[in-house]
C-alpha cells in the first residue's frame, strides 16, 4: 500500500470555503460597526448642539421670559414665542442670517447655531427633517416622545428642545423604522 503525503483537492476547497465564509462574516460585521459608530457620533453631536443652544438661550434670558429681574424676584413665565421659536415650537432660524462678524443678539447667535447644526448633522436642510426640530415651553412629552408645547397659559420655566438628523438606514423611531433620528432634552432655563 502506498501512502501519500499532503492534502487532497477536496480538503483544500473545503478549507477555502470555510475561510471565505469567515472573512465575509467579519466584513459584514465591520460594516455594521461603522454604521453604529456613525449613529453614535451623530447622537453625541445632537447632545452637544442641544447643550450649546441651551447656553445661548441662558445668555439671553431677558428675551425669553415675560417676567424678569429687577421688576420680578426671578425669571418666570417663558414666552410662548420668541425670535428662536414660534407657538407651535417650530424654529424661526435661518443659518443665512448668521453675521460674518461676532453675533450680538439672541437671534444672531441662534442663526449661527443653526449654521453649525447644518454643517454637523446630516440631512438637516431637508424639509422633513427640519420639521422635526422643536423648541418650546413645555412640561410634558407626547406619546411619541416629542415635546408638546404648552401654549399661552404656560407659566413655568421648563423648555424642551428636539434636534433631528437623517440616518443612512431606518434605525430610528419607536420600531426602528424611520431614517429620521431625534434627540429630546428638557431643561430649566
């Protein structure tokens, strides 16, 4: 009986098949990891941008409150509308109105903030994404998690901010079926 050393053609083909399946699995996993990392970066940017808008608004409290010091003891009763938002919570900002010099007013600061939003978050110039942006006096969130503006009768100082962006895939929303992602925060100004 003759003994042969080495591998048969079938063994080599099976090894190649198993190796290629493993490599393809790793490539697919790497692609998903990149998508998840990108979404995490966008969500982190939305958090930072929301905090930046909050600080801008805190700097200009007199423009946002009905009752302000020194006539009142403290800042109370957020106005139902301002140069930043209207009564329904829609933003009244236009990045084209950001001055080339140092912004001096709440409106100029907020317009420059919108310019930054459009440069950092994807899809924010699209009308359907822009419609998801919201800033309004609010003390509760709706069933879908979006802020509900309180209207003219509101006398508090809670403000809700919702920022939106477009995702590459439908991974947002309650059932992960939307490509428009949102971040909502509430704050006492």
